């Protein structure tokens, strides 16, 4: 796995020491047996959780296929599970993304759409920005007739602290091109992802 795009002045040792500082601040003793390897584990987890900083999601969309027998109808990938982290509290955001586009002459492998979602989700995020980033990346790289992205996610910064409201999810959407301009196309996409039936 690629190294995260950390500033050169931050070393792994400094990152681990920062974890020890937080443990002490929370009232723990980083030198006790159960916590000795925690800094290493946390730094390793951060490399995974925030691997999106080392990726350019647009690169996943560069390989396309034009032999589709003239297919020009909607392509939808729904229920793309993801985990991200809130940039305000560094708490998890867990949800599902639904992505659709109307191709021009080329289509992209469906796994690449999921990789775009992952590339942006594995960064510190706010859900609104995440939704827009995914839609804009697909639109600018594939140049389809339209792109639609809907994200339904729960925010642990709300469920485990603050107001402590469980069972609450947030829905955001970004519609570009014909999905924004044509209500019928937009409605067809929403029907495909099941949002009109309460599908989650």
C-alpha cells in the first residue's frame, strides 16, 4: 500500500508519539501492557483509513470500453458501502453511495465507480463535499451526458457524542447534466436505487 501523503516533517515515530499523548490526555498510561502496541496499531490503521490521499480517483476512470453495441442508457451502481471520517471530530461516517451516469460512447468497469467512491471516502470528509467530489470526478473524466450521486450515511460524531441520536442517517445528492435538467431521468435513477421505496 502506498505511503500516505504526509508532510515530510511528520515521521512514523512522531505520529506514534502523538497517539501516546492522546492516551495520556484521556487519563491512560501508554506504558501499560495492553497499550504498548496501540500507537503502532493506530498509525497502521490511519494509513488504511486515509489511503485516499495517496490516490487520484480520476485515474480509476481512465480505462474505458467503447464496444457496447451502441448502449446509451443509464448505468447505475447502487449500495456501494463505504467508511469515511468526519473532518470536524475525526469520527466515522458509515454509509452507502449510489452512483449513476448516462454514457456517451464509452463505459467504465463498474468496479472503478466503487474505487472512485473509496478514493474520496478514505480522507477526512464532510458528506456534502464527498458527494460533490464523486459526481464531479465522474463528470469531468468520463464526460457523460449526466451523473447522479446519492449518499445515505450515519455520522458517529452525532450518534456517539453531542446529541447522541442513534438511527439517524443523512442523505445528500448531486445531480449533473440530464439528471439535473430532466425530472424523468432523475426519477428513473431514484427508482433504480430504491430511494422512493425506502431502500437502504
